[in-house]
C-alpha cells in the first residue's frame, strides 16, 4: 500500500512539510490531495467540502494548486508565455477570435507573478533555456496563477544544487511571509 490510514488536517496560514524516505508515499499523497489520483478508499475534504472524485481540473478552481516533482512547463514558450497561459486558463474561455492585444491584463498579471518568484529579468527567456532552479520557480509562478489557498509543492528542491535549493527555500519562505 502506498498510503494506509492517513488522516491529516492542514491549518490555514501554516507552512507544512511532508517528509519521509523515497518510496514512502509522499508523491502519491500529493497526487490524491491534488486530484490527480482518486483514493482507493477514504475521503478528501477541502474547506469543509468533500472533493473526493472531482475531476482534477476542478481542484484549481477550488483553490488548490500543485507543482510537480518533475518540472512541468512548456519548454518552447518563454517564461512570460508559460505564466500567461496559466493565468489565461483560469480567467478566460478559449476564444480563437480574441486579438492578442486584448490579453494585456493577462500578461501584466503574468509579469507580476514572475517578479514574485524572482524571474522578472528572465521573462523573455524560452523555458527550456532556463536553469533547473529557475524552471522550478517558473512552475511555482504558474501554480500561483490560480491564486491558490492551498499550494502543494512536490519535492521543490529535487535535482537542485545546494545553492539552488537554498534559493528555492528562500523563495518558499518569502511567498509564505508575503501572503
């Protein structure tokens, strides 16, 4: 069993870590909390509402965002375009007829999010050309686009150098303190 008899409650406003050895079920736990996997038994509640079995895309609309253990960005898009897509996904319906210039508000919000994670000066860099730590920060900016009340970061320092890991921890603390 990946998870058995897990019961937890997360206090709003508290920065919480789930720790354990490789294979302990941390990623499975995050995948259940984010709607990627349904639990085989039990229930998931968020803000006094049962969300067990809801489609994964509904979790973002409820205020739950997740960054992945393996970086998950659009490699051929710029940092700004990556975040704009995330902002656009929650704010607008798909409309092929809307001129790009009308997306200005979305780009401004994306630029603000990039500044929040320290990537303002790299906004025009194609994501695949960003350092690994910067790609992880980009993914956090994308997760923040839905203005989550619960942000799940699955191994945010995985594969990072000690310097990148320290910078990521500083970013996480900064985001927590500035909310």
